[in-house]
């Protein structure tokens, strides 16, 4: 084979010969937006390799560059949907071994091989790049290089767990493997993960030229020298054991032992350090084959796919592209939402009736964006441009050209109705009216307007810049095009939308409130607040329910609770204590006093008045506390399904994970209910009702228990579009 007869296409790969003797292997899957390693792509990669190996002309190629034909996209990882087709750990091991061997063979070709990374390089993409001899990256912000497998409950099995520590050192590799966090090109270079960083403009050509210069003046791949302390830690066995032990402790603290994957990563890295590559790869693949079949990994993969499904943006003919918005109310929520919008290229007119909140919001937006600059996710110039997109205003002048308004004013139906009516005369007839209300009826807000069909709920969670969920609320008569426009905007803000019907409390707050009320009920029945919180943290919630109430604020919670108790009566049992706390000024963290006391935002023990309530010497067992609170959520979710707030139990699972941090390893609220057994939950709810609880199991739950039904009959199987590193990180951090 010579340059002239080098064959062209291998599935999504294309080999191109350059006169200099450099071959370019382009990866561009026409069927997908991102490149993924699925079975077909790996088979094509094998054919390309075999063809190169069979070449007649040993002098060609002299070097090979792997890059992506997709602008700003390298290789997003393995196809997670295909994992579901793996039949057994033995089947997994065979498949993984084949991929390991394939990558190993590419890396052992007798000429320099270079991965030229022009975008997200994740999971299998990083593992392939690690197997090649050199890695270079573009300086584009699109580049992120990482191994996010831990977020799917597995470890990198195509050689990543073996090769990363050998390339960048044990301690930095552990930090990447355990967090799943990706590095930008500058950080990747500093870590020794890439040999060089080149300008993004005409990157592929520069990568070829870089490789040609390598041929002219051969140089060994760059190895970063680990710091003295890291070198010491990794090479002296007792210190290595100590470092691994410390990492184990920190994983235990963070995960409460709920996730097996990080512990396996530690075990595999410890066991493979110093071993030959083939020996290490064997240990690695056995571990990942086992992890793939843990319930935790199944759940995390399912959530990943649900999020991919939620990413689908409505077609452009229905959804309008929003470039100019108005935000009304520059308080807690409005102040955060403006920075989300402005950073995504959306102009915002920010209106409040008072100047102070506007000034506070502008300062807050600056500090939020400044943080992005310091994390190198934004340049200073981009920050300034984003801030310049925010136009402060004390009246509604200048709203005529705005395409969407989002109101985030006080939670008062009258105020919101009056505002929308006033707005109608100031904006164009096509302007979408979005409301961030947490509990008021979207339909009621639309009443009396000339165009009521344009009103949609767009319910962000607090803090809006961090919480990944937005409930998009469709009222009776809402125009589907307005809903689609809000969904598309939500996606552009990198949030996960869940479409819900206009019912009191929508979905998340409605399900959460009985849970919080049960916790307050335990306090009223003389149980200790820290014991209750710990029980739920041990269950896997990021915060205990009383800690969460302190964060939300008793006044805010009370408002929502009253709306819900008006709608649902008995199921929101304990409001007396919350009412009392509001009148005592124990509003939560913002008042330095709630269920706990705070000093400069740091918790300092239990509020003495709350501690005094805990007089019961008979502590309810932690498991019983958790069951009671979680059962209350399952019961309410079943009623929300009856009311068709959503139709798909998967939406409940996704919304509760994204909106409340319900433990992802349990797969979501209703997946958890299936695991416990609906019959068991019904029995417990019925028993509590007999013992005096104000409500028992819902009709739906009882029918399901009798028929032996589950919420989820089948596993979700869908094609995915690749990893979403930022969101996956958000998922794991919740
Ligand atoms: N805080 C939360 O946790 C949270 C979470 C989700 C949704 N929400 C909802 O978001 C909305 C705002 O809540 P918040 O916590 O940001 O309230 P906030 O009290 O912090 O801010 C409200 C702001 O609206 C301003 N305002 C009042 N009337 C106005 C008008 N006619 N035009 C323009 N501005 C006006 C006030 O001056 C104030 O700055 C509420 O509907 C609330 O239910 C709040």
C-alpha cells in the first residue's frame, strides 16, 4: 500500500493520505451529532487498523493523526445505550477485552500516532487517545478531556484506569477517575495529559503540521514530572497505601458508601500499579464487567438516558429562538436567572420596582460570571459582553421588542395578574409570558388577558444557576408553540426541562411537601431533628429534610404548604410548628435561626426551642423515619400520576433527582418504590393510618399492590447522543 492506494472509508472513519507520509484518520459518524464508540465504530476501527497493518509499503504511513471531522466535537465516549445489550459479566469481559486489544494495537503501530483533540474527549474517546503515542489539543473552550465513567457507576475499562495513572501520576489520576471531572486543554497540558496545545483555527491542518515536524525532529512524548511529594507517595509502598486509604476515606465521606464504583477504582488502581499493561488491563476489565451489573450502575445509566431524552429540543418550526427577554423581579430568583440568560447570548431587560434589588442582581451576576472567568470557562471579554446584555429598568419602557418575559416577582396571584395585564399593553402580541411561580395556578394568572394562551410556567429551582431542573408548566389552553419555545430556551440554558400540567405544587414541590411535613411531624412528636436529618442523609438525600427547610426558608415553605393544604387537605398534616416558627422569626438559615442555629452561615447546633421539643426517650429507628418520609413521597407521586401532572413515571424519577437530589443510585423515587415493592409500601401506609396518620395508601397504590404491578415495567432503551459532562457532574454533585 502506498499513499496513492490508501483506502478511503471504514464506517464512520476515513483515512486520508498526505504527501508528507502522514495519514489522517477522520472520525465523523454521519448518523450522529457526536462521535461515539459503538459496536459498529469499533468494528470499523478494527478494519482500518488491519488495512494499515497489511500495507505493502512499510514506509507509509510514516505517522498517523486521529481527529474528528465534526466541528468542535471529538469523541464523546462509548454508546451507553449499547451497554444494555450486554448479556452477562462474561459477555462484557469479552467485548471489553476486544476493545482493549484494539486500542493497544493502535498504540503499538511502528510509527508515531497522534490524537488531535478538537472538542469533548470523554470516556472511550480519552481511552483511545491515551493508547496512542501523542495527544495534542486545540485551545478551544470546546475541549474537555476526562473519564466520566464513575458517574455511570463503572470505571474506564478500555485501558483508562490503567493508562491514566501511568501518564499523569497516581494521585492526579485518582482525582480525575474518582470525580469523573474533565480538564480543559490548558489544564490537560499542565497535567501532562496532552503534549501540546495548538490554536483552534485550522486545527486539523496544524495537527498534521505538528506531526510532520515530529517526523523532521523526533521527540519523545511529553511526560509531566509528578511533584516531589506525589512521586514519593506513588513509589513508596506504605505511602501509596496511605494515599489510597485517604482517598477511600474521602470517598466514604462523600458517598456514604452508596456507590461501589469509586471503591473499585481505588482497588484497581492499587492492584494494577507497577504491573505490566496486559496484566493491568485484565484486572481492569474484570472489575468493569462486574460493575456493569450492579443495580447502582443500571440506575445511573438509566438516569443518563432519561436526561438525554429530555435534551431533545422541539423542532425549530414550533419553538421560537429567543434572543431578547424581559425578567421582572430582581430578587433571589430573578437575580440568578439574568446571569443564566445573558451568558447564553440572550439580551435581558431586568425590571424591578426598586433600584436596590437591581443593583444587587447586577453585582451578583458579575460575581457569578467572575467565578466562571476564574475557572476559565469564560474570558473577561465574554463576561463583559454578557453583563452588557443586562439592561436594568425601573419601568416597562423598552419592552416592545422583547420576545419572552419571565416574571419572578413576589408569590402573590394578585400582583402577578396585575403585572401581566399591565404588560400586555407594553409588549408585542407574540411575546411569550413565562412565570417562575412555585405554587400559584398558571391558568389563573392567564385569566383576563387578551392572549391567555401565551402564558407558560417556567419554574426554576433555587439556586437557579446550580439546580439543573426547570418544570415547564402547561395550563389548559396554553399554546403548544409557547411551551416549545420555553422548552427550547430551557435547553439553551443547559437545564433539564420536565413538562408538567398546571396543578397545585406542579410536580416536585407537591411530592416534596408531604415528605417535609412528615419530618416536621416527627419533630412535633418529640423526635430529635439531627436524628431525622441523619436518617435521610443516610438514605442518600443530599440534605436532611429539616436542613432543607432551613435552606428554603420557613416563610417560603409555609406559603407553598398552605397552597397545597388548601388543595389536598389531609396529606399536608403538620403546619402548626412551621406557622409558629415563622411568627418567632425562625425563618431558617437566612435568619440564622431555623431548626438549627447559624453563625455567619455556619451551623452551630440545634435551635434550643426545637431541641426542647425532643423529649421522647424512645427514638424511632432511623430506617423507619426514612421509610415514612419516602413512602409519603411515593404516595403523593401516585396521586400526581392520577391527576396527570405527568404521565410517565420516568418523569417523576428524573424530576425528583434533578429537583431535590433524590439519590441517583436508587434510580429515582418510583424506581425505588418498585425495588421496595408497592405492596410493602401500601402495607406500611395502611398500618400508619390505623395508628392515626391522617391519610393512607392512594387508590392507585392499592390497585397496583393487588395486581402485583410496578411503576416501571421495562428498562428504558434508547439511542443516546453522548455524555454531557457538565450535567453529569451536576448529577453526581447533588
Ligand atoms: N426563592 C425560591 O426559593 C424560589 C424558588 C422557585 C420559585 N420561586 C418563585 O419565584 C418568584 C420570586 O421569588 P423570589 O424568592 O425571587 O422573591 P424575592 O422576594 O426575592 O424577589 C421578588 C422581587 O420582585 C420585585 N417586585 C415586586 N413587584 C414587582 C413588579 N410589579 N415588577 C417588578 N418587580 C417586582 C421585588 O421588589 C423583589 O425584588 C416567586 O413567584 C417565587 O414563588 C422562588
